[in-house]
C-alpha cells in the first residue's frame, strides 16, 4: 500500500462519502511523502485515523489527482467527484506523522518501522508513532534524520535475540528522537540490595539503544551522528547497558526516563550530554556513567537507588581520562555499593552541588565486598593504579551544599587532586563497626576509614579547601572516628568544620600554611594549641606583648599546667585586692596542687607588685653540675671525702700536710664557667679550720682557691662549706 502526498496538500484532506471515512491526510512541507509498508501495519497518517488502502495522490491544488483503487477500499463507497476543492481554505503546514500497528511478525514489524522511518526522513522529517501495544523485533531499528520514533501509551518493544533494539553506527543522522516507549529485556532477577550479578530468562535485548558515532574512539569507520534526544521512556531488565551513547556530536539529551534493573546508562565521547530528571533503580553497575571523553556534562535532578557500584559516575575508564566541564546538581542517591558520586581519572572544572546522598553503609555490592570504596563523594587523579604518584590531577571542582550520610568509609574522599573546595556539606553517621569481612573491628584511631573528609596520601593533593562542614555522628555507639583527616596538612586549608558525637572528641580543624588575620578574633570557649603558640615576629621591635592575661581587679589570672586535664601548677597573679593605694594587689606567685587538681600543696614563691619583695617557701636545693676539687700545696689529700661538690655549693674535707705552713689547701674548678666572677662564701665546720683562718683567693669565672691565713696544726682535719652566688 502507498499513500503519496504531493506538495503542497491541504493540512487536512478528507476523502469520504456518506458511508464513512476512508482516508485523512495532513499537509506536509513542500515535498512529496511516500510510505510503502504492508497495509495491515498502518492505522493512521498524520494522526488521522481510518483505514488506508490503495493509492491516494493529492495535487498542489488540494484535489485528489490520482484515482484510488476501488477494489482496496474497505469501507464506504468512493466517489472522487464528490471530493471538495480545499485549496483556498488551508495555509501550508510542516508536520507529518504515521501510526503503525504490529502484525505479530517480529521480522515484518522491524521492517515496517525501519521503512517508515526511512520514508519519513526522506520526506523531510516527522513522527513515526507505534500503537500502544507489545512490539517485538528480530533486527535492530536504524535511526534516521529528523525522525521522532514515539509510542502511544502502553507501547513496549522487545527483541528476539541478545542484541540492541535500536542501533546506530553506519548510517548518518541528525536530530533523532525517541519518546514514550518502554524497552524490555530478559533479566529475571530483582535484587533488593546492591548486587552485581543477574540471571536472565533467555535471549532478549541486552541494550535498548546503542550508538557509536565517529567521535567514539572504541571503534573505527562510524558515521557522523548528531543530536539525539530520549524522553519519557523506560528501559527495564536489559542484561547490559540500557542505553550506550558514544561519539555523538551536538547535543545528547536523556530526560524523564526510567532505567530499572539494567546495568548503567552510559555516555562516552559525546560533545554535550544532559541526563536529567530520570529514575534509576536496581542497577547492576552504576546508576549512570557520564564517562570518558564527554564534555559539557549536565546531570540534574535524577533519583538513583539500589545500584551495585556508583550512583553517578563522572570518570574516565582504562587509559581514557574523565569528563571536563560538568555539573552534578540536585540528585537524590540512595543505597549504593561503592560511592554516591564517583569523580575519578582526573575530572576537571566541575560543580557537585546540592545532592542528597544516603549510601546505606555498603562496603561493596552483596556479591563483591570491598573496603576501598564506600564514600559519599569520591574525587581522584590519574592513573588509578598508582595513587601515590599521579600523572594528572582532578582539578577545579567545587563540592558544595551536599547532604551526605551513611557512607561506609568517608563522607568525602580526595586523592590526587588540586584546587578542590569542599564547603558547607552536612556529613552525618559515617563509618561502620566492621570492615567488609563483617568480623574485623575498626579501631577508633584508624585515620583511613570512618572519616568525615579524608584527604589521602601525604603529597598527591594540594590547594584543598575544607570549610564549614558539620560532621556529626548521631548513633550510639558512634563509629565515625574523625571529622577531617588531611594526610597532607600543608596542602589542605581546613577551617571552621564542626564535629559532634565522634569517637574522638578532638581533631585538627585548621590546617594549611601560615595565614595572616587583620582582625581581632574572640573565642568564648577553650582553644587548643597542640603545636604551641608564638607571639610577636622576627622583625618586631620595641615592647612586644606576646600574650595578655586580662581580668577584673581581684581576679586570679593564671597560666595552668595539667596532667590528663587535671591541674598541677598555676603561675598567676593572685586575687589579692587592688586597693588603689600603694600599688597593692595582683601579686605574682607559683602555686602547686595535689593529685586531685584542687588542693594547694605549695606556694614556692610570691612577688609583691608594690615593691618586688620575694618570699621563698620550702627548701632551696642545688642541682648544678659536679665541680672538680684538687688538693693545694698545704693539703695532704685530694679532698676525697668532700660531698655535694657543684658550681653552687658543696662541702670540702681535707687534711693538712705533716709540716704545714699558711697557704692554699684546695682548688675548686667549676663544671661550667660563669658569665662574670661570682661571689664565694666559706663556712668553717670545726675548730681546727676556724683556727687556720680560711679565706678565698684566685677567684675567676672558672673557679677559686681556698687558703689559710694561719699555719694549721700538723695533719689537722680541715672541713668547710662553700656557697657560690653568680
């Protein structure tokens, strides 16, 4: 059967008689459309219903110009003479549509659809609509330029072989659209948790739509494919990728579609991809793969749940690097085996914003456990086979305002990246009790898992900003170990991250190189300076106040030393009242405390602010280095019995020679020289020493000599103390 429309026919030509409708044809553009298909497959042309049989040719004047084979008219009585002249009543139009219905023959139906699309494309474009019934094809359908392949409500297409329902590679097209069709495969396993493997009921479509254009480097010799649109469709139970769109030029748009129980909707080497407002469930791979070679990628407003690997893959593959210029925004991701959003193989210039990610604590799919994955958002460099020495980095990516929870390993994971900002992402309930084996408990001090934001490897990442991210564990017991772990602290700027309920109460918040603050910062709670604090600067001159301890009159202002949080010493100005006269009050003192941290055990010294008077309490015990003692001319021994000899004090015991004379009896050499000659005081310990008349001579910074003014008794025991004040 042929329906031929010669340009320009009227927009609606009714060929009828009193018995009923036989043919209705809408006007097309200024060209001829010829459809040549089996009569039983056509139920309307251009949306007009009725039985179409025979040849109807309409001339430029809007009149039926060729006879209709009366033998093929199935209803009514055709009287061409009664057809009105409609040429003056209609303006030109530019749309065309044909509605096909299945015959039940998979080969005939595939041929009918392919013929209709080829004819419609030759006519200049239009819609080939499939009736709302179950279709089966035995060969793939070939896309054509300017054609929309659509389905009436209820339309499904299956394949008799393990093949592709729509296949494009060798035939060039521009502007091909698929809408309103449900594509069916043969998978018959429906997992309720992330699972990789699937079973099938036999042969059936492995992929609904497979395209490989000339930009696809995985093959050679392909035709140019330009501008592909898929909307309001569903793909269910395919054993491979539900759609595989590779190397398409121009714009690729897949919107408002359902992908259920397939592998991942895949895009590679396309110039511009928009994957938005779709629903993905029970994926045997990723939810969607916006993969190698793609540019200008948009992934917005999708719902993805229960997928084996990653919710959204924005990454490369094998030796090919990741996409550039991408946005992943407003997606809802739930229950993933690996990561919520996976950006690896050195992606560049992207925004990951406003996504809701609930990973579900999975450490790998149920049939492929792993501890390497398990992050809400994963960002990495290239190659993935050597994380310690990347040759290219993930760069220029903003991770902002994402709600991340229930990730098994980390809320955000970074490795091999530069110029990444991680700001304002609420991260909650990260980490699990055990590793993927379900038996190995995770230590509370493990800094490589159960972490809010993990920047792994000490040197591979730089210029990473981590700020204003609340990391909270609301569970009891908690399993999140740390809020932020920057293994390369020099390359990570971490600040103002809030951490609540984690296994470790304290974790480094501020990292990165030296920063200068041109403002006054007020801290109303405890500030921990783990690395110490430095006041002033190398170039500071004059009086440099490194630290000021302020308080009201009568308050004790102190530096405190503690052991495990319990006070041991306070160096303070005490709470003595400042009367306003005589410079009284705020006296300086050192206070020691008992093991309970509250009971005062000693106040070794106090200094009065008014006059500098120092009060010492307790014993003053020297612990200076041991000095050297040598016997002098009038000593018969080397003072072997001397005790406590050091640079500050000591006791010297010696014996006079058998026939002594007045003169030196001992020489003391300091262990370390004084800066100036100190003062030495001697105290005799027995009568013989008093009678000898001790005195100090030969004083220097290095030591002194002790001599007698009188002649000691023969072999007299001489003993004295000395005290040195430097």
